[in-house]
């Protein structure tokens, strides 16, 4: 197991088990800033929010706005605005970094709110859609 450090304070992350219904999710938390690192799929378990999961597991965007390095794999993360909450997602391993309170804010989000995307986001997805030959990203993102 690779050691994981907080991308903000570089403190060693500590294991913290979060409960959501039947799920028990082992997260990594920073004691110093209360930031939280989630491996791929863990955000879905904690929020049961499928559109949110789809947005955080995209493989798009090489122009990263984020300055953070992924605690999971060391890659540069990408800033993603989801329903007004700015989260950092890793394009490499699909890990998610949440600052203090952001998990609570994400839990409040309705899946419908997430689908009301900004025009910029729609344009980005549209471009990505054209780049995907077989099944389009739009149908993958919004298809139920
Ligand atoms: Zn920290
Ligand atoms: Zn990563």
C-alpha cells in the first residue's frame, strides 16, 4: 500500500471508515485540514449519486485547473465544478479529493441538479463526445 499524503498540507492521511447504509467505505482523511480522499467508486457508495459518479470518472480534460497531486497515484488532478461544489478529480485513477465539508455538500445535491450543466461543460462534453468513436459520452453520461 502506497503511503498517502494530503495534497494541501502533506500530512500523512489516516484511515477513516464511513458508513452509508450497508456500505462501509474506507476513506483517507487529513487530520490537519479535514480533507478526504476517496478511491474510485467510493463517492458513488457514499452519495448513491450516479451522475456525480459519472462526472468524477470522466477521462477528459488535459488542461488541468487543479494544482493538487492525487494522493492515490501522484498524478495531477483536475478541478471539477459539480452543482456549485468544486472538487478535485484524478484523471488517472479516478480518485476524488474533497476539502472539508464538501462531502456533506455533495450529499445534499440532487442528481437532477448535476445534469443542469453549465454551457462550458456542455461544450466540453460535446467535444469529448465527438472524440469517442463508438458510444458517445453524452449518452454514456445521461443514459439511464
Ligand atoms: Zn490536509
Ligand atoms: Zn490518482
